[in-house]
C-alpha cells in the first residue's frame, strides 16, 4: 500500500498526512471517528427541520428571494419520504406557498407530488385545489428512470446539508485524498482536517466534544471534481431544460423553457453547525446549522444562497409504522399520474401509489360529414330527406299527367 505519513510535533499541535486508501485502517481513531459519526446519517433516520433560505446576486444588492418552510426526511431500509412545505417571497409578488414531496418505493421507483398551500402552509381543501400534480419515475414502466433511489438527494438543493450531503456528495467522501490533520491540545483537542481529493477541496474542524461531527467546514467544487454517480462538469454544463411538471408557478407566470446556469467556474460552501447533543446510543447531531453557498461564474458574476436550519427532531434507527413513507397531500382517487419519459402510458392514483390506468379509446377515421357531428350532421340528413321527397313528388306528378 502506497501511503504517505508525516508527523510534526510542537507545543500546541501535531500534524499527520496520509493517502485516502489508508483510511480504513484508521477505524476507531480520529478519521475513523469522523467517518463513523457521518455514516450514522446514511442509516435509518427521521428528521424534521425548520428552514430559511435567502438568495441574491453579488457584488451588491440585497437578497432577491427568500423561502421559509418545514423539511421532513424519513429514510428506511428500502423506503424514503422527502417533504418540503415552503413559502416563497419575492419582491413585488404575493407569497407563493407549495408542498413538494418525493416518495421512494421499495422497487426503486420515485413519485413526485405537489400541491399549493394556504397561508397556514396547509393544503387547499374542497373544490379549489390548484396545481395538484403527480410525476412517476419508473424504469419498469418507462424503460428509463431519470430520478432513482441514488439520485433523489440531488433534488434537495439547499436542503442537502441537513443530512450531511454537500454538492450532490455525501460529506464523508470528501475525506478521500491525502489528508492533513492538525490537532490542538490547548483547544479541547480540536482537530482540523484539510484535503483536495477527487470530490473537491475541503477543510473542516471536528472534535470529541461535538461527537466528531464537523462544526465548521469549507468545501470547493470545480469542474474537474466528482459528484456521486457523475462529475461536476456534467452538473455545471449549461443546457436547455423543459419545465418540471411538479414545479409550481405563480398565477400568470406559467412554465417556460429555462436555461441552467451558464459558465459555472466553482461552487463554495461555508458552513457552521452548533448546539451538538447525543442520544442514548451516543449518536450525535447539531441543533442548528448555517450554510453559505456561493456560485461563481466565469466573468465575475456570483450568486449566493444563505440557508439556516433549526432541527426540531432527529431520530436515529426510528421505528417506522404503516403510512410513514406516504405523502400527506390529498389526491382524488383515479387522479392522473404523468409517467416521466413515457407520458403516453396511462397511470392513475389509487390512494397509495400509481397504478395502470385505462387507455383512451382510439380515435377513428371519420368522414367529413361524420366529423362535423351535432347540428351540422342533422341538417345534412334533413336536406337529403327533403331532396328525396322532392324527387318522388316530381315523378308522381309526371306519371299522373301522362
């Protein structure tokens, strides 16, 4: 095994550097403790957080939009439910409230659910129930699946740090590469980590007092960095995309073809977590987290997102019951379900999941007369009858006169 080890001792800290393929041997030590703490978030978990997001372009200017909402995440052995109730505030517009859920089924298919909400973040009831939609991602049904169990976290966007994902990548994967470690015995044995690995550049602080979870971090992704199941270059590459059927738009501002961010040079995440505590099994979690995400474009333009999390509850290895992984958005039975990449295949909602629907009867080729239908068809038949009667009367009078 090719590994590099460097040890420097002084009165306040020591530094160690080693290659990523040496990480498994550190189980139970400093690096192993960090990986173990982060890996708990990839097991069965239930999480509820209040979230506030602000975004804007810099340099100069105030945030142009802000969101406030409640984020729910439940992940079991083979099921998952992700839900975000949000209120979007933009200057000059009325607040726009919606709920977007993602249900991951045991067979790996994913269902996107959406509804508009009232000012109490509850679904509109009764006959007025706008912007309801269901979008089904299933390889079995469509032959292709653009959102699956592995990629569903991509759609967390600014919410992903809540489960220790950053930039479409689990946090622990950033530890791959040659790590530099600094430990300061005079600061409660606080440990500083730094590396520039295949998933990006990272520096963070962690310590035993916080359960070895990062309490401060900085991550930089560039075009040559990897993401889970892909590359950052693929993520950053501009492309024209069709509007997402599950994306709610304010009245009068319907969906249009949009272009993804052009010319992204790098994305930087600066985060802090605080108020750590442990459960009865010694599994740690923070009560609050703040993340600043800066998207830098070629030419100097940048967009910044500020996200604040307050975790109301977080349970490791919860006991799930029937219905925990089902959306609470109310859809009428037999509501139409759009199959991603195969919208021509009819699917319906049976109250629990999408099921095959009934195809519409085929359109028959119709003659111009039949195609007219309705009053026009009646008039044509009536005229033909009158014409036939006139011919019969003509021949009757002719015969009589003869």
